[in-house]
């Protein structure tokens, strides 16, 4: 059950603004597969376009972080925000970019550790050490 | 203002269980600096020991993720969990491990993007695509 | 699977304290439908009564915010807190109060944007501008 | 800096609806001290009244959980929700109800552990075991 | 203390990519004031540009939600995400758009109520009623 | 659907590092049942071992908090972090340790109340009263 309709390919084809984005997703990803997230966003073509362009600008360009590192950071945020869909989709994306079982295990270890110390710090209300200041 | 006392070096020295951990932190990190987090945890020496050993096992060992990637994942979780202290301390640690301004900018970009799509997914209650299943 | 029993109409009828609240829900909402949330809370009649009276005092009275605006704010909080049930129930309530697809799209846009900037601010630890002070 | 004015005793005295609640807080707690939370809520006397009555009904009555256990649960939720003020105020309340350093250390241990396993579970998307069903 | 430098007007003027965005912020908002958020983002001109354009497209255009409603939704999300800066800046923005004390009180009431029922639902693991399905 | 494989007993038996932990779980809990959480963690035997030992040290030892109080705190954190699995597993554990319906109702009441006041405090940005300082 969703709170919006998930648009079919046929419905998407019928609206040029949606078709343009779906075509670009397919070209950029070199795949015919359009996942449900975009089919939901397509209810608002302007939001669909902005979200896809934002994602493309961050995830689908050359940069100083390699694509796998970006996917792992994405998984970390999605986990902390409790987004099941996002954890699934970005774990699949990380696997597709070569994440090994060992790397996944280390990612989980860091996520779990960070959550633990985040909560300990908050419960103790620890003040920031001046040594952490960025000169 | 904290909810626990932050133990001074003198107080830590007076308790062998605490001293052992503080000495190991200093040796492992090759630095005399003990940040406030450990001084707060020292109120419960068993919790201090467990937390330090957990952190050392995840962050201070060779693995398949490089130390900078681990710090970035730590920052991502700490941001989503809203832990100011942790954001400060692990951004400082990432800088110390060579994070450039460009890398920090990309890290922020991924964190912001993930948070945005996490919330969009949750608001639309998008079902997981079967294609994301791990075979 | 729940962590409490969901009380049937028959079980609710058998307890006067629960029956009183269920009757008031039906009268206030002009509908026979009692959703699962109240059937779960009914395990603790005092908690059921307090929660219903709190909700009625906020959502079912005349005020300076129109009922649709209140439902949208409710959806926003429920999304950020990751409550699937609440997102579903209050999106349905907003639809029942006339929310259009265009309004829903704008609501999603604001929610996504806010989440993105919330995380960017936290990751940068931006200090509050004095200009934001309420005189 | 706050987003609402904190009402002084003089301002509170001038409004009978506020005065009634402040008087009841003082009587119930057997103390003249009104903390800032109530001074902020007093901008909306109806919200002040509802919130105080809700809190009194949960925290200031006889029940099956002892008052210290309730304060510890309050600290746990406040920590996970990242509310500094609430962590401070309810840790002070727990201390006033006799929480020892050892109990505080155990509380922190459980909070940190729960946060860690919460995140591990979410990152792995573990399905609920049928054995956990409440018969 | 921040994790990035906050760029001064002089530093911003020296970089055409930043200057372009700062100029557009000033023109769009009809004010010389550039708040700290943008001064932090300016460390990464591409992120600055994307974030500003995203915000402008959602918050500074005509739409079906009035500007005050959008600010209130922004406050709601920022509160649930625990972003102090965002709560301050968007409460100030809502005040500037005419939010009255009574409206603020109702906003707070809905936020508090939603948080309460979000947590109750999650603790009881209530299943979504089929009646909430969007036809 | 999970993001890791859930190891069967046969697969666990085949790896001595996993077998050792599973045996200890069974011995400590005096039950043959190994829940899915451990079967997922078993993909990374070192993470499995660390997590189990951390949990055993906090939850399965004598201390100043009774086992039921610890389970209730665990439920509180898990609820605020939105972890369905954890809410289910620790509510089952609390029931097994004797939690009554009345105690569960009070636990829910405190969780809901704390969430409400957490959000109200954050939306008002209430400063910590100096009276809450721990001497």
C-alpha cells in the first residue's frame, strides 16, 4: 500500500515531462529498469525532475569519492533514518558496484558503532573538545 | 553542562581499570590527548572498556575499507542521529586522515541527498522492488 | 503482528471505559469506523482516553489553522519519525479533507527539502544567526 | 535563544489560566521551581494545561512502574530523540529519585547497546521471527 | 564551532560561482542578509547552487500551498529531525510571513501530538487499516 | 527480503567461529532458539562475536537494574529509533521476564509522553535550567 499511485510505463509515456526523465534515467543507468521510487515521484513531474537531477549530480558524476563509497554513505544515512526501501535499493546498488561481503560487514560494524557512541554522547551531553576545531 | 562528571587525568590515574584504557587509547592513537567522550564514559569503567574495545576493533584495524571511508560513514550516521559532538570529532578525525574540502563537499552532498530521498520514500510508502533482492 | 491485542468491537463493548471512548470517536467523526490505533490503545483504557482527548483537543476543534493544514503538519512529523501507519492514516485523512494531488506533491517537496537542509546544517554545525532572534 | 518567550512569574500570575497550572505544578512537586519548559508552553495556556495534565497522569501517580524506572525510560526516549534539554531535566529528576552512578552507567549501557542493534537490524532488514508473536 | 568555514562577503565576492548565487538570494529575498547556512555551503559552490535552486523551486514560487503553510511544514520536519538552526530560521521565516502566536501554539500542539502517536503506534506495531488505501 | 543471507543451523555449524557464538547463545539463554538477528550477523563472524559479547555483558549479567527494567529501556530506545524487529523481540523478552499488561501500558504511556515533550522542547528551543546541573 502506498500513499501515491505508482505510474506504469504506459502512463509515464503519455506525459512528455515524465517521459523525458524516465528516458534520461534509462540512458544514464544503461538499463531499462525504472524502480518504484521514480514511479511514485512521477505523480509530480516537477518534483520527479528536480529529484532525478539532484541525484544525478551527486551520484552519477566523476568526483573525489568513488561510486562505491558514495553508496555506502547513502546506506549509512538511510539506516539511521530508518528507510527500509532506501537500505534495500542502495545495498543492491553497492553490491552492483562491487561491494564484497567483507566490506558490507565492515560498513555494518561502523554504522552500529557510530549509533552506539552517538547515543552515549547524547545521554552524557558531552561538550565538544576545543581540539576538534578546524583551523 | 553534562549529565556525568568528566574525569581528569588525575582521577583516571587513581583507578587502575580506567588507567589501563586511557593508556591504551594513548598508545593506539600515538597521542596524549584523551577527548571528553572517554572522560565521561570513565564514570563506568566497564562501559569505558567495552566501548573502547568495540571502537578499536572497528576503527583501528586493517580491513577492506580505508580509515577515511570509515570516518565518512561515521559522520553520515552521526549527522542523521543529530549528534553534534560526534559530527565535530569525526570530521576532525576525517580531516586528520586526509579528507580534502572537495571530499567533504561530496560527503555533505550525499548525506543531504540521502536524507531527502529517505523522507520522500517514507512519505510515499514506496514498496521495495523485487529487483533489489540479493540472490 | 503487533505487540498488543487489537480489541474487537465486542471486547470494547464489554468494558464501559473503552465503550465510552469508542462511542465518542464514532460521534465526533460521524463514522462507525474505529481504526486499529484505537483498538491497540484500548488495552489500557486510561491511555486510550487520554490519547483520544488529546487528539480531539488538537485536531477536532476550530482554530487558527485549517484542518487540512493540521493534517499536512501531522504527515510531515510522521514522515520524519518514520511511522508508516501514521503516514498512511494521516494521508488518508488529508485526502478526505480535500488535499489535491498538487498539494500532496508540494507537501512532499517541502518535506524532502527540509530533510536535506536539516542534514546539511547538522553536518556543517552551522551557528544560529542572531537575526533569527524573536524580539 | 528560543522561538517563544519564556514567561516570568509575574507574567504567569497575570493570567489565571496559567497561574492555575503553575500553582498545580508547585503543589504537585512540592517545590517553588518552575522549569523553562513550562514557561515556554505558557504562551499557549491550553497547550500548557493539556501537557501538564498528561505529564501528571503518567509521571506523578501510583502505578506498576516505580518513579525511577519511569524517569529512566524517559531518558532513553529523550536520548534517542536527541533532546538535550530533556536528557538534562530527566537525568536530574532520576538523580532526585535516587538513581545511583551504577544505575546510570547501566542505563547508558542499555541505551548504547539498543541503538547499536537497532541500526544493525535496520541495515540488514531482518524479518521478525514468528516466535516473537504475542499469543 | 563549525566543521566548515563560514565565507565572508569578501570571500564570496571573489568567486564568481558563489557571487552569482549570493546575488540571486539577495534579489529573490529582497534583502541584503545572507544567513550562515549559505555561507557554509559556499565552500562547495556546486552544492551551494543546487541547494539554493532546490529551495527556490519549492519555497519561493507560487503554488497551491501558501508560503506560511510551507514554513510550518518545514518547522515540523526540522523539529522531528532535531535541527536547532532550522527550527530557529524557519520559525523566524514563518513569523515574517505573518504566523501569529495562536498559530504557533497550534503548530506546536500538532507536532507534539503527532510525535506522541507516532511513538505509540511504533511501540504497538499497529498494522495499517485497509480503509486507508488510496483508491 | 533482507540485505544479507540468514544463516541456517547447518551453515552455522560449518564455521567454528559462528558455532562457538551460537552455542554460547543457546547455553546462556537455556534455549535452542537462535533468532534471525544472529543469523544475519553471522555473515561477519567477528561482528557476530563482538555484538553477542556486548549484549551479554549488558543484558545477561547481575546488576543494579533488574532484567525487566533493562528490557523496557531497550523497547523505549527501539521505538524512538523506529526498529520494528527490535520492538517485537524486546517486547517478547519483556513479556518472558514477567511484564504485565498494566506495566506495558505504563511503558507506552511514558514513551508517548516523552516523545511529545521532546518535540515540544525542540520546537521551542528551550534552554537548560541551571538547576538541572549535576553538582
